[in-house]
């Protein structure tokens, strides 16, 4: 397993590469001792970050730089939306903060900021990093 994220019920979702390097996705429901494999109806070519966006489980495909939103019911994940990160090269990890998503470009030196969930063209670019991968946001209260 490579990436993980919790939903608002405390369920843990993980992804990575399984048998023969195929994409794998699983859930550890809160209070249970074992993972359940989840079949997503949208193929993910290269696993990336997982985050709860307040309504859905969001998973990025690092090869296409698209974040897909899924509803999870039982052992099935149904795509309900997508966020194309246009201009984002190899976004591995991301962070959703309200109407924005931040995504470091692991194969470059930039961090992009896009609208969420619409995506599209990058709204702002931060430069001067060396192959950034991780992303998190700290909110300052005034």
C-alpha cells in the first residue's frame, strides 16, 4: 500500500499496487480488524493520494493527473466526478482545502493550485521546489 486517507466516519481507505503491479484499493472500516478490497469502476493507472473531500473519497491517478471522486458502497466504488489538473505533471499527493486543491508536481519543481472540484487550468503556481511530493495545508485563524 502506498497512500491512505480517512473519511468522516473514521474508515481508512488505502491504495497501491497489488498482484502483477495492478492498482489495488481497500477499506478498513472503523472498528474492524481487516481490510475489504474495493473495486473501483474507474481504472486508475498509477496510484496516488487518497483524501475525503467532505462527500466522497478522492483518489488521484498520477499518470493522468486527474482526481476521481467515488462513493463507496460495500465492495464497490462508483465514480461520481473528476477533477482534471490541467498543467499538472505527475501529481502524486494532493490536499483539498475548500474550493481549492493543492498538488505538488513530483517530476518537476512546481506546486499547483486548482479549483476544486472543477479542476481545469492551474490557478496559481508556486515554484522553487525540488521534486515535491507531499501536500498538506495549515489553516491560520485570525
